């Protein structure tokens, strides 16, 4: 087998290997060459001995070929990530979100046959002398299960014996620890030294596709002599990244545009072009190219016109059927939440740059106890329970039903006085656990206040959470922009569910919507 296709695992010891080694662990570069170059510059400055890539060099980003070339050149080991597996044909991308699936298909066309063959040779795990690595969890590496909550770590502890494990996949830097008690717990990323009697799962985060609110690459360094782990955080040039996306013909990514708009540089004068003008003959050539391109597009347009009409008819019928089904399912959830006393939330003056109007979910809650800042109701208190917990993705409610039952919880009223809002966005994310079967709806209730001060509910926007998420097949998400009526005075977020099994409800969000940002297609979070 040619050297280019040499499988990087199991671990290969070289003459330079010594007991004192410093390893850089990078993951989830996702074809972001700009971010990768920034990280590699930092690694070079710190004199790291070996670089280990935990997978997903491809997917999402605009420069898969260049990124793969650079990773191949400098990384001692490259593991197979789920996006890498989809690009080379080992994994069906049908389970991916729309944006992820489109990128996978585009990347297949952008990289060479040699690159595809190399991706096919990559291994799922790495066994080194004092640590082990995988892209997802270690119990079933080929399933690419996420390690997010404490419960997610249990199969990996059982499947391995090393003190130190490294994983990627979630794009969130994290530390999971288990000690003598046998109970795992999560820690936010911080620098530390390994302790005897404790085991660790380390996620270095993502180099090229952060979802934490900043354009920041993260990776970590392990010093085998000092037994220390250090996390590194580096900003990357989001302006250049956006330009690379556009140049490569990739669709705009809503969350990137939203966060970039907050960070955008103010323009002090009108933009001018400093490009050297083309010579006359060059103008003629460029014009001919544009004419040829237009003719090709016109031919292609009429060739697929009939097919497009048929497909639109089918999509329209499916959409109508789905809306009827959603309406029927929503109407079936008829529990009434007692009004009780909840302090109203004033959207003004906290309205700013995507701040969530709603109260945070608690990090702990015993079933049956009040839910601070929220209220909830069961259909059958003897067969339903709700608890709360903290995890890498934030606080969440865990609702368990023994049989098919209804569950509703809702926020206080949000007073819009003084905001002049004309649109908001609701976001929700659920995780289906332990035999979940059923429906979960996120609703926005709109109220109008009359002259006497009484509130009247005038509108309900209801959406079932069924869109694919990039966290895996068991996680679904919505992100919906809702235009407000002019008379709207108050809002309330309500979650209605009818299911059996267990579902994890992540922190709901109700935020000011930037009207310059288009709504995410289909309600999916990319």
C-alpha cells in the first residue's frame, strides 16, 4: 500500500518518541482553512511534539481539499469523523441536517479520488501508550454517539481502561471526570493536572465550527511528563471565512451571519474598488464568458422546469398533510395550566443582541417541586415525573412518562412595553431518550391589552420539534422567526407534549429577532 494510504492507527512509535511528549489534540476543523492555519501557527510557536486530529476535517466549510492536505501533512494521526465517513461513502448523510448534507455532497465533488481513498483508510480509534482517542464515544465508535451529559460517559468508561480519553464531535470543549464514587461529573474546560484514582474524558472543542457564540477555535495540549492538560482559545478571521463560503458557492449560515453582525466593523466611508481595470480585450473575453454561462443556465432551466413543477406539487401536498397532522396533534393536547402567580418579565431594557427573555432552567429539581420562573402540569401525577440537571449543553428538564401522557409547561408573560419589537425568534432543542414516542410542540402565545388593562390572547404560533440537529439522530431542534402583530403587548412561550418514554428539554429561548437575518429554512438549526 502506498505511504499516502497508510492507516494512522494503531500507534506508531518513532525514534523521537520519549516518555516526555507534548501532544496537541484538534478536532472538527470542518474545512475551515483560515481557523486551522491560526491554530497550527499557535501549535508551532509552542513547540508541540505531535498533533492528533480527532476527526471531521470535512463538512460544513468552504475549503475541504486544502484543509485535508494540511492536516495530512502535519498530523501524526487522523481519526474518522462522521462527516468524513459521509464524504467518503461509509455513512449515509440522510441523518444529517439540510446544511450538513448539502456540504457533504458538495465536498465529494471538491476533493480528489486520492483524498476519498485516504479517508476510507482512517480508523475510528487510537490506542496510545497512556491514552485512547475516538471521534464519538468508545462503546460503539462507528455509531458516532455524542458525549454531552454525565449519562453519556458511562458506556465509554466501561469500554476502556485508560485514565485519559480524548473525544470530539460535540464542538464543545469539556471535561468529564469519574473517581472513587463511580459517579461521573462534568467540568467546564480548564487547565489541570491528572490525579491518581480519577479518569478523564477530554473534548478539545472545535477548530473550525464553533457554536458557543464567538468566532473562536479551541484545542488542548497534553504533557505526558507533567500529566497536565491545557486548553487553548484562539479567535479566527470570520470576515475572511464568510468570504471563502461565498467564493466556494456555499449557502449562507444563519448563525454565523447573526453573530458576525454583532461583531461587524463600522464603515466610515463608501466602499471603493481598488482592483486594476481590465484591458479592452479582457473585457471582451469576460463578456463572452458571461454570455456562455447565461446560455448554459437557460438550457438547464428549461430542461428541469417540468420536473420542478412536479416536485413542487408533491412537496405542496406533503406540506399540507403535515400541517393538518400538526394541527390535529396540537389540538389533542388540551391540558390547562393553572394561572397561579408568576412575576411578569419586562423585555425592556434587557432587550439586546440575542439576550434570552426567559428565566434559566434550574440545575437541579426534584419531581413535584415548583419550577422557578416557570409552571407545569401533569395529566397523571402518578405516572409522570420531571427532574432537572446540568450538562455540557446547559441546564435541561428531563420528563419521564410511564405510558402515553400529556405534559405542559410555560413561561411567565413577557411585557413588550418600550421595546417596539416587530419580530422575535423562538428556539428549542429536545433529546429523545429511553423509548420516546410522541410529539413535542413549542408555541408562542400573543396577547393584546385593552383600555381597561385586561389581556386577551389573540394568536398562537405552534411548531412541532422535529427538525434534524447536528448533535445526532436522537436530537431535534427548531429555530423560528415570528413576526409580531402591531398591537401585541405581551408574549408567552409554552411547551406542550404528548408522549411515552423520556425526553430531555433544553433551555428554551425567546429573543429579539434581527429582521435583516432570514429565518432558518424549515425551522432547523444548522
